[in-house]
C-alpha cells in the first residue's frame, strides 16, 4: 500500500467533504472540496452531491464514503442528520452506480474517524481497548481492540441516568441549554464513567467540534481512563474513508 492514494468523502449534516489522501501517511494531497449537503438529504440527492465532489477532485479510482448511519454489508440501517428514507438503502450499490460502477466502500462516519486516529492520530501505536468519541450534534463512537475496529457501535445512545446520552452530553446539548463548560464537563464525565463500567477502555480519544477547544473542558473531566484529544479533527473522516477504500475495494 506504499504511496497508495484514495479519495475519501465525508458526508455530514451540513457539508459533503472530499479529498485525495496518501493512505500511507494520512496526508491530504490536494485542496479539500466541500459542497453543501442537499436538503432534504435523500439517498439520490446525496449520491448526486458525492458525484459532484468526485468530479471536482478530478479523481478516478476506488472511493471511500462515510455516512452518519450504521452501515452493515453496505446497507444503511439508521439516519442521523440525513433524510429518514436512508434506512434500508443499499448505499454501496447506490454510490457505485452513480460513480460509473467504480469500487466503493461505505462506512459509519465515527468508525472512519476512529480508523484515522488509531493509525495516524492520538491512538497510533496503542494496544488494548481504544474508544473514540466524536462530540458534536450527537455523540458518535468507534471501538478498537489492538488497532482492529469493532464496527457500528452506538455508544451515543447509551442510557445514562434515564436519558439517551447524546441528548444531555453532546456539544449541541451544551449549546442548546447554554451550559457552562464546568456543568457540561460534569455531565460528560458521568457519561464516560458509565461507559468505563461497561467496556473498561485503556484510552478515550475525544474528537468532534469540542476538540478545537480542549483547554475549556479537558482539565474538568473526571474519569479513571486516560483521555487524549483527537489530532486529525475535521479531516479524520476523509482520511478514514480513504483508508477503507485502500484496504477493501470490493464494489
């Protein structure tokens, strides 16, 4: 895989972002392309936008694509911040046909970010159980054992004190309720402690929007597990998607 370049595309609630990645180093090799996510973000509309990103990148070859969805065997099973018609969609076939039947690999957005962080970021070289959490509109999760991904975890929907975790501990919850960083950190610490009791991780990697301001909240967290801030930030999903395309190019 030395010097292999693949296109990674990260489908989000507000933007569809893409770039060609050197999957040996994790480096972006061109200017990032970003197109607004269509509304409604139906499968067909998103496929058209992804095709526009591919065209703008002037790229031919296998493509990795993230979705804010549980993806199993190429099928989208949930929909977060995209149209509710996605569950049941054969995303691999949809994108592959829209892109001229080229090889396509589709995976969950948090799983993609985790792949990038474990290979090139805060989790690089770490053995044991590593749990990446993306903290934004909701809480995404990716779980690794000795660097190998256990896909499609949904720890953001863990019940904590009778509430869906992301409804109280996400970045959007902090903004919606106008919480101080201290109050939010107390809630998020309670979430981490609940998760610790279930999976006993060796490292938490915390990413998403809050990772840009770790000084505001990191010293306030209370957990027994080591905590690291994600290093790749907004490009993690793109890098992880490209990695997936490099390592599994079945259409």
